[in-house]
C-alpha cells in the first residue's frame, strides 16, 4: 500500500483528553494541579519557547537585588513529568470542531481545552520605541534582557530627568511601573541624588493605584522621593537619539494635547493586548481578550474550554499570584467537565501586588474582585496597607522558591479552592 501524502499526515488529528495552550506560569501550574488530582490524565501542553521566566523577579533585577539569570530556567525542566510537551504554536482555534491548528498545519483535538498563552507587549504601539530600547537611556523591566540595563542606568545617573510611564489598563502587574520608580529613587536617595535627579511618573490612568486602601502608604514614598505625578498622560512616541518622549494628555473636557518631555532616563511600560491568535478567534470578546465566566473561568460560549492567566477578560489583577489561585480552580472544573469531579469551584478574583517602595520595604497589596481587601495574614503580623520588612522578606526570599517548587509543582499552599460556585453566587 503506498504511503499517505505528507499533507495528509500533517493534517491527521492528534487527540488528547486535556490540551493546554501556553506554558507560562498559568499553563505549568494548571498542568501540575491537574496531575495532583489525577495522575492518569492524558495531558498535552503547547508552547514553542525554550525558556521559562519568573517574570515577577524582573523588578528586582532592575533594582539591583536579583541577577537576571536567577529568573530563567529551561522550559524542559519545568514541564511536569507525565505531560506531553508539543513545542509548537497555535495558528488557529476551531472550537466547533474541538481542535486547534498548529503553525505547521497539524491538527490537535481535545475533550477539554485550557487556554493560557499570556498577553502581548505591544512595543510597536509607541512610535520609535523599538529602535531605541536598550540604549539612549531607554529601558523596561518588562523584558528579561532590559532589566539589567535599568539597574545600569540607575547607578550611572547622577543628575537629570528620569521618566517612568504606565500605559492604559489592562496590563500585567499594575504596580510594576511604579515599583521600578520607587527602587530607582531609593538608590538615588541613598546616594544623595534626589534633587539633582528629578523623577516623574506619567500615568495614562487617573489614580496612583486602583485599590484606594494602599494609596496613602504609596504617597508617603512619592513625597519622600519628591516624585512629580502626572495623570492622564499616555506615551505615544520616543526619540531616543535626542532623548525626547512625546505624551498625549487627556484634559478634563475630553480633549487632548500633545507634549514633549526631555529625559536622561526613560523607563517604559508598553501597552498590552491579547495575543493575535486569540484576538482573531471565536474565543475572544469584543476587546480581543479570552471571554470566560469570572467565577468558573469556563468559556462563555464553548463549554469544553477554560482559561486563566493574563489572557482572560476577568476584572482581577493580571499577576502570577492571580494565576496561582486560578490554576486549582480550573484544574478542578476541567475534571468536573470530564465527569471526574462533582463540585464546580469558584475563583474570587484574588490578585496580589507586592509594591516595592524601597530596598527592604514593601506594601503588600492583596485584593479580590471589586478591590475588596484579601490579606493572607492577620494584620497584627503583616498589615499590607503599610510598608513592612516582613513583606519584603516574603517577596525576596519566599515567593521565588514558592513559585518554582510550589506553584509550578502543583503544591497549592494557600491556594486550594474552598468555595463552590453555588456558594459564591448565593
């Protein structure tokens, strides 16, 4: 019998009980949480990357506390034993046929699909930015290769204007733009450079931080570092060689005006969007994000699809802490959809943002949907509304090993779901 044509082989379906798209924090964590519940599950994980990054550590790299290499491991070393890693990217979703199409034309079918490819940093949205990143004093802690350059610039800046930007929401880790600023200013303060170095924060939003309870503690450090706050300012262009940044300012009456600011150092946080493969798929909402129920994390249209991590359209903060709480919920609910678990569990919107206001001090913001405070510790031990050394110790010493040895291994310390959907909605 003659061999089948290569095209026929390429399009032959490859089936898995559970298919996971994306091997970042969310994808690895949910795979491990599934296996912790049922070691016999047939799971495949799709991701073309060779390296897995601990992205929450990049702020600390930019502040001279961590080395960049400590935040990276080979992808192969993070894939859970028993999970098939398919080193490829998705080019198309075909949810009506319960399959995805890969870049090389292969088709993978599934009983349950988990979608967690993260988000896309839209560097191109700011004119001239890509050409000058990593030189001319332009940097960003949102890239592994640039975070060390941030620290280099901070150490070398003796005087001049340091601009820090924050784009419109949503973005991953909403506190990260100002974390970079506080750690930089702390270094300048310790070296008597506040004054000669003038820090300015240009925020596209209208408030310093979205949960008001934490703002007073942050304002203490804004005042300590003499930071100039500028709200409703969106970075639209960068002229690196001439060290000029162009902002569009939205006025109270809704009109806008353009303004150019000189800089000696510019820390940029780019606008952030859902990956193109999600935006152009039947899985997206009108804004391009993965459309899921905020409590069950099940897709609103396709019952055999769940989502978690930065790609979903829920109102929680896009942080690794959120993914840590979402992964067990999705694992449980996927098993329920497979008929292997009875109760459907609820996600409450938990997110956490350790705001590094100084070397050795952190404001530990923890909250659920609607900005409701959700502290993990009693206030007599750790009051997240204040800058504390204990919160710094957690960020610097506890959270990295908790990520690598806990979250990515399916160990759900302080993350196991406790409420059913029925209880959450009653």
